[in-house]
């Protein structure tokens, strides 16, 4: 379907690679430069992931080849007005999971598709409900799974997702970091 294009995924995430493979699109992985993700204080929360994905695309470290499509993404977890990024320590991960315990939160992935001459951005949002989590469950998960590379300090596809998530409204794969159905639909519109 996309035979005339080459695709580059600018992400170091093994989950994003795994999910993109599911679309049967041949692609290479070339993470962009590691930059501090910054946005203005007054930016509406819902706009931040898409802004960050666009920024990653526009600051990619090299020129794109003809008919190359660069795919960038950024996933954030929102609890009320608070942004839960990637935890930097076991204590920060535990605090995030305690905050999510027994509550509903929002996971939004912003994405950018870019060729040499145009860019298209979009985002996808999923609501996730956690059961109340015990301190023992939180400690077990952090010790065994080390969720320091995951926004909100958890991976839905890991143990904590199996035992702790009681409902989701929206894309499961979005919570993993790549809303593949939406990505496919957007690629069709962008390239076809």
C-alpha cells in the first residue's frame, strides 16, 4: 500500500518498534538527538504531546530523503492537571502509581508524519481506570519491572496492567505508546 515510500521511526522505544511492525510497514529505526522536552507553561495540556512530536520531527538530525516519511511520537499521562512523565527514581515511580491508584487518568500520544515538503500532526487519547493498588503491589512492580522509561511509571502490557487496570476507553495500543489504528488511518490520508 505504501510501496513508493520509505519510513523512519525516530524513537528508541522497543514498544513503538513492536507496534509499528504490526502494520506490516518496512521501516528503519533512527532515534533523534536526545533533547530536553520543553513547552510553554500556558500551553493547554491536550496540545503538549502533539507539540512535542512535531518538535522532535522538525529538529531531526538530518535531511529527509525523497519519499521518506519520518514518524515521531510523544506519549504523556495526565492526572487531573498534573503531567506524569517518566520517573527518575523508584520513589518517584511509587508516588506516581500511588496517585493513579483507584483513579481515572488520560494517556495522550501526539504524532507527527513528515516528508521533505510537508508535515501532518495528530493525537490520540485514551482514558484508563486503575483499581486501588496496595503499597506491596506498587513495590513489587517497580522492583521487578523498573518502569523508568514509561510515562506515568507503568506499562499497560506488563504485570501492573494485568492486575491493576480495570477499564480503558480508547486505544489500548495508544497506552503502549503508539495508536497504530489511528496511525494507519492518518498515513492513508497523508500519503494516498
